[in-house]
C-alpha cells in the first residue's frame, strides 16, 4: 500500500462524507430505517457510504473493501483490506448528541495500519500520517489542504489516578464492575470511535468495551491509537485484537495507554 496516496485520500473522503452527514443532521427531520440486525440506519449513513466506497474503489480497485452498509455482500475474506464505517454512532446522530464519526482504515495482516476518525459535529479530526504517527488536525478541514496538525501521544498514566472513558450509549453493569477494579480519578463518556481518540490524545488512560462491536466500528480508532503509542487487546486474555475475522465481529476488548496496569477480566 502506498501510504502517501492513501492518507490524503482517506482524509479527503472523510471530510466530504462529513459534509454530507452534517447536511442531513442539520435538517429539520430525517428518516430512520431499521436493518436486518435491528440497528438503525439513516440517509446520512447511506450517502457517506456511497461517497467513500466510490472514492476508495476508484483509487484501490485491487484492495478488498469492507463497509458496514454493504456488510451483507462481503463474501471474500482476508487479513488485508480497507474497512469503513461511514457513520459510527448512528444512535448519537439520531438523538442529535454529536458524538458520531466517519471512520476509514487500512488493515494489513490483521492489524490496522493507518486510519482516519473525523467527528464533524465536534470539529475534531484524527488520522495517522504516512509514517504512522497519529495526529490531530485543527482548522477549516479543507478536503484538499491539510490544516495545522500536532502529533498526539498517549498519557504517561498514573495507576493511582486513572482517567477512564466508556460508552455513552452502551454502558452496563459488566463495564462498571470492570472499571471498579481500577483506581479511577475521573470518568468520561463518549460515543462512537471518539473513545479510542481520547486515549490516543492522553485525555483518557483506558477504554474497556464489554459489549458487541464490529471491526468497522473499531479499526480506524485502533489505528489512530496505535499511531499514538497505545494498544488494543482482547478483554479475556489480553492478546492483540486482530482483524479479518469470519463474521467481522469483535470480542470484548480494552484500549489503553501502555503504562496502565491492566486488570484481569
């Protein structure tokens, strides 16, 4: 994969998709449909998916593409592919809470190598540069011109006073029971893949996920976190979270800064 071509493209596509999403988000009303798995989908999901898919297929016709909105048609399997969640946090979008993101990642040998996470309503963008370093961009988010960027790095965590981030829409007792094993200084709630990015910037130390996610939900945030010096491991045995699984479903996992003393499940 030519990262010098990939990174400007996925950044551009995420911004263009974000613009389409915000047009619908700011409308007086929008339709919500229910997919076969009972999850919601909106016109924003579908418009962003179409735009991103067309751009990626034109640029990388020989690379397998996996997207949430076309998941039922994915039959080929492998450990190297592009993976997209055009609108992660659809429930946040529907309830107009703002914590939704556009996610595009490239996975090679089961590991997210590069990715972009763009939160248009929050005006925050995180991506991995061609060299793998994760950065946060600020500015106008021009699709064709990169604004000011700063390298982001995970926190030098203090296990006596940890900052924990957890899901806003999927918090449950099992998550709280696990969090209670740590010495927590403060808790944050966030939607979508922004939780990975809060660990990547050092705004949080650990993000445990005791609940269902799919590979397209996590790959881009995972890539950003890796590029900031963090890691993501399985909840059960603390081995690396891998991609290219048969049904694209993730096990429970923990995203964290390496100084965190991980507790057993």
